[in-house]
């Protein structure tokens, strides 16, 4: 290993000792406090100047929302009317379809009772069944 790879453990001539309160870059705590105070002042100034702009943006957004609401009202009313019309048509078709199903079931019911008589109602089917079983 070379001496350049080993970090120095004692302060060198260009580094102040840690006891004097200076940071590694040579700044004192009082300078750091001064910089922080300046930074805080800059932040306060930006906030003071940004507040009116933020209020203006919020006011414009509220105006746009009001216009959108005014324009959306009639559209929503027309959409509701169309939905009501379509809903009524669908309900009418559904009722007619249900009635048709009931009429078909009523029309098929007498023939269903005749079909329940079994193989005796169909003599050809019973002859074939008896011949196969004997």
C-alpha cells in the first residue's frame, strides 16, 4: 500500500482541527447559520410572491369549473332523457318477450301431457321394444 491510500487521522496544515468548530470546507457554524437565514429569507420571498399567483390560478380554475358545469347541465339532462326513453323501450320489449315465452309454454303444455303417456301411445315403438326384449 502507498501512503496516498491511507486516510490521514490527524489534521494537516490545510485542514483545521475539529476543535475550532469549522467544517471540513473551512466554514464556521456562524457562516452556516447566516447561509440558512439567507436561504429562509429567499424561501419567504418566493412564497410571498407566489401566493397571489396561486390565488389567481385557483380563481381561474374555479371559473372554468363553473363554465363546465353550466355547459354540462343541459347535456346531462338530454342524456337522462335519452336514457329514460331507451329504458322504457327495453322494458317494453322485455315484457313482450316474457309474454311470448308464457304463451309458448301454454301452447306446448297440452302436447307435453300427451307425450307423457309413454311408449304405449306409440304402437310402433312398443312393438320394436317387445321384440328386442323377447
